[in-house]
C-alpha cells in the first residue's frame, strides 16, 4: 500500500472521536456531556491550517468540513482531499446540551465559549 492509499483509508471521523474521548477522560469530564460537534484543526500540505472546523462527512477521497469564520458568525463548507492531510488535531468539543438563548451574550468571543476545552 503506497502513501496515497494509506492517507485515503484513514477514517478521520473515528480518529477525532477517539481523540475527543481520550481528552475528556484525561481532564475528568468524560460522560458529562457528549460532544455534539468536535472542533478540529486540519494541517494540510499547504502553509496554513484549517481551523476551527468540524467534520460533516467523509468518503474515501474527501473530508467534508464546516469551517467557522474567525471574523464573526458564519460557516464555510469545504472539502479537503484526504491525500493532502498531514495531521488533524482536536481543539475542543461543543456539547449537545441545549442552552437558554437568553444566557448567551450577543457578542461572543472565541476565547469565551464555555462549552470548549483546549
């Protein structure tokens, strides 16, 4: 199996879930609230990485992501060629627990998101 075939057979969704479970166990929050979306950082062969993002879907060739906009509210859908991925890291998890919309401030800074861990 050559390098291209190896890159395409990695199940990044499963790897990210396992990383998230391990991190939660190590910091003592396992089982509290299961992460609905696991925020990741994807390093490709390009100079800049893709972050923060979460996996939407994946097949043998592409990893489909929603990338959160650093400038404000907004999401960009993108697909990354799996053979171009060098690494994927877990940034944090957003729990599936519903919040009261009145508890969320209008201006939310990325550093202030309480549902994330780093």
